[in-house]
């Protein structure tokens, strides 16, 4: 017996086992994307490719800042840049994996990377400039991820969970950078 819209009390009713099994065998070529996937898949893939570009641009900027950091305060700041670069690469990998799970292709092409990215690649000349540009990029990422999470609503809980985890790290990055900037004042 298939589910009804809602059980008494307004909660959705669970689907019976034979129906779950039958549905799992239908459209098996779609992998993880089942009939119950409610988001607009192509839009989500496009959104995730923009997030991937954003993360890759951030990796490149952080790596440059890591190698270019100089001055009396450079040691701990450079270490933070490297840690952030590595975490941004982990985010990029998670996003690319999710794109593939949704039946898409992650766009790693350098052509148009900066146009697909929400954050800009600004080099910065001084340690303070580098921190400022990285903080601006983190603030852009924070707003972008919040909007993506809101857009998904309850239509793609897996992607939403991934984005929430990334958002938490981006907020931590912004806090770290803000503290480091205060230390340079």
C-alpha cells in the first residue's frame, strides 16, 4: 500500500516496504537521484558548479597569500592561509562529488573560472591587504551558501547538509581572519 499525503496528526506517512522496493528498481540508471528528488536538478548542478569555482578561486588566492606572506607577523598568518587553502580544497572536492552524484559534471575548466566564481581573485600587496581580501571572499561565500541553503529548502536535504557543513567552516574562516586583522592593527 502506497503512502497517503499525511497520517493523522499532519505527519507524512511512511511508504510500505514492497512499494519502496518497487520504486528503487525503477529508473535505476539515475543512481542516487530518485523520484522523490524534488529540486530542479540542472539548476542545483549549475549552482554547485559556481560554488566549485568559488572554492577553487579561494584555494588559489590562499595559496598565493601563503607563499607571499612576509614580515614579522607572517609566520602564523601564513599558516592560517595554508590551513584555509586546504579546507577550501576539501570543500571543492565535496562539491564535485555531489555534482557527480546528481548526474552532472564538475566544471574544473580554467576558462571562465573567475566568471563562475562568486568570490574574486585579488592578490593583495601587504599582509593586511591579503587578510582583508580573504575576509571579503569569506563573507561572499557565507552569503552565497546561505542563499543556496535557502533555495534548496526541503527539496535536496543531502546537498543542503553538505552546504551547511561548508558554511560553518566558512564562518570560522571569517572569524579567524577578522581576529588576525585585529592583531595587525
